[in-house]
C-alpha cells in the first residue's frame, strides 16, 4: 500500500469503521539515511507529501519506530513533546494524535499518523485501525 490512492481508500475505510481524524499522514522510514519521508498527506496545503525529517534520535522515534509501539498524545504536553511543529498543528485545530508503526518482518517501515482536535484517540480507535490495515 504505497500510493496515495490506496491510502485514500484506507482513510475512507477508517471513517466507515468509525475512526475520525483531521489530518492523516504516512511516514516512510529510510533506515539507510536515518530519516523519515512523508509519502501521503490528507492535507497537501499544510503538510505536503514530500520532504524528509531527521526524527530518528527523537523520543517519538524511540517509542514508535524503534520500540514498535503505538503512541497516543492525549494532552497538550504529550502532543507538544511529540511534534516539533505543534504550534502549526494546533493552529489547524489539531490537539490529539495516534502514531501507529507498520512492520515488515522485524523492522518498522512506516508510521501511520492520525491527528484530530475534538477528542483523544483510545484503544478502540487503535483496534479499528489495525483491523482495517490487516484487511488491505
């Protein structure tokens, strides 16, 4: 599932499954260059699907990429610690996040990043995301 058409389909299926979000992005992990690249964005104006970030030394990467664990940002402090661009995200009305690692073999190859402003993501949302992901 690499192309935007498939990610768009995935995001539509998530909404059908009851998972709402305000921004959905996909970051591809480049292990050779120790960067992540945004390959999909639901908001091309503010978060275009291009460019790369050097996040591999961050606490976020330690948890999501290396620790291979979902990360819930469920209050303003955890949100701001997770995102260096939290000010821009908050200006878009986004306050809560869920970052989900996607593995191939024993390695994280991408992360699915969901942000919204109305309510926190919970374990049920993660479960629904994983069901839809497994279905594709």
